[in-house]
């Protein structure tokens, strides 16, 4: 980014002052995003931390920048992370924080498109192939190309859920069933196919087996009559159960390429 981009970012940062006080959280995010553009337009060697400073024409907002120690991104490339904090007035805690990764020189293109999601088996983020974010619903305002792909300012939250192909198709493994996803990117709750059954006739049951068990043997505890026997249904007597429906699985971290 050149001088024109830097000037545009500074103008954008000053323009958010027109938003109402009811949008304080949104204002803080926008100020952080504008500051991120300024940091991206600054050359790597000129990066500097910044103490709390008032944002011009912002009605009391302040920003600060923390700069991490330099680390190795690869054998030839160094990296530093600039953490932007946005405060309102003299508040001790920031209203919003945003991290921006800067490299000493551009890394070679990995050929992996921005927005690609991968399964990652470690809690340590990849150090090559670009910048990756954990799919936990966090802000991605600092990555405009990713925002463009997603159409929103937060990455998807894939924690604790399975991913499925978008759309629908019909199978006939156990009867004809149409498998349908929710709308693209929407969370779909768990469910099972319906289980039905009936009791009937002049029955005098005394025992149950499998998922059925005897709850009460006759009205008011009458042990000499089975006319009012009550049976229960409990799937855990036959199969493993939990508070959700799930197949056997192993957990991974879902990552999305941001830059």
C-alpha cells in the first residue's frame, strides 16, 4: 500500500465520528479496521508501538498499538504482530482489539485461495502458506480480502460441529431419504429420523426387554393385576446415548486462510 492508501485509511478513520452513540461497539471495530489499514501501509522497518492517543474527531475514542517481538516466519522472513486497542475515554479496558500480522517481506503465494478452510491437527497455527485464523467466530476486519469472500466481518464458528456439503441429494440405503443441508453457512441443529411404534390388544405384560422396561405393575401398586401396567422406553438400555446425536469422531481445529 502506498501514500494514497495511507491517506485514504486516515480519512476513513476520521469519518466514523458521525455514527450514533448506540453504535459504540461498531464504531470501535471500524476505528480498529482503519488503524489496521494504516499499519498495513507502513513499511515493516518503520513499525512502532503507540501509546494511547486520541483519534481525531472521534468524540472521545483513543487507540493504542502494541508490537510483539520479532519472530521467524520462515528461514528468510521475519514477522511481528501489531495489536490494536480501541478505548472510549479513559476506560482501562479496550472496547475492541485487533491483531495485524506483518512480514519483513512478502511470502511466496501458496496457491491456496483466501477463504480456504482446512482441518488442522494441532493447537499451533501454521507458519507457512499464508495467514490462518481459527474458525471460532472472531473478527476478520483486518483482512479485507477475506471479508470480501465471506460477505461478513467475522469468520464462521465451526467449533464443536461437523461440516457437510451444501445442497441436497436422495439415497435409498434404508428407505428413500433426502439429505438436505441448511442455507450456505447456516448452523443446522442435530436430529434423527422418526421412531414410531404402538401397543394394542388385551395384554397383561409383566416384563420388558430391550428398550422397554416395566415402570408400574397395576394401578396404585396393585401387584395382583396387570390391567394398568406402565412401560417405559429407554434407548440407553441398548445403545450408547449422549445429549447430542453424533457419529464416532476425532476433533480437529478448523482454520481459514485470511491472507
